[in-house]
């Protein structure tokens, strides 16, 4: 991330804690945390239209597969899934590849980075019917904030991913957050 990005040291610290906990957790799924995107790949992707904010995030964490219903895409996967941004007749207003960049899914609903404002938008409660929603919900002020405030906070993650109380103890992402010292 650029040195001027607020909170970038916090993101790096959280990701380092998650990686350390992952290394000590052979019982957790190994594909949970992505790697990092190097500068050459990032520059090429930015030239190809990938938003800088998403690339800055991928320089620290190139995707996270929190559970089958919640995924923050890595760069390569995101680049292949931008069809989610395409407008559909009688669908959610504002769908446009010029305005949005798809960065993940929650409960089968696409999650977008707003190219103009930088906010993370989605309709996670709508699930697979997200395209029929009337408007987006702001899920975070940016990709980094979305990750740090929603995905790296156990209570927020459980609510956002709609994890049933009976399944909380089995969720690998929650185990990883706790082992990294990020929640009780």
C-alpha cells in the first residue's frame, strides 16, 4: 500500500497476525488467505482498469476465503469475474463496469468497490436475488476498512456472513481470527 494510505500499517499488522496464526493452524483450510500481488503485476492490472485501492489491498492480502458464503477475491479471480458489474434489464440501479468493480461475494450476492467514491457496496441480505434489490448498502468506506471493520471483527463477520449460532464453533475464519488475537 502507498505510504500515505491511512491505516495501511494496521492492515499489514492484522494480516501478519492472521498469517502467523495460519502457520500454526494445520487444522484450518490452507486456501483461507491469499498471498500478495507484486508491483509489476499491480502496475499492469492498474493499466488494465483495476482500481488502485483494490490493488493496494492486494499488495498486502490478495484475497481471503472466509467461508463458502463469504469471499474477498484475489486480483486474478476478480479480473475474471467483472461480469457481475454488467447492467441487467430491470435490475439493481447503478450496475456498470465504469462505476463498479466486483471484489467478492457474500451469501451469493456480489460485493463491489465504487470506482468513484471508493466505498464497498453490496446487498448481502438479498443473497442470490441481489440483482433484484432496489439499492446498494454501504458495507465499508473502502476495501481496507471493509476488511478491518467487518471481516476481521468476529461479531461483525458472523452478522455479515449470516452464520448460524450452532455453526459458529465450526467456522474456520472465526477460529483464525481468535488464534490471531482478533476476537474473543
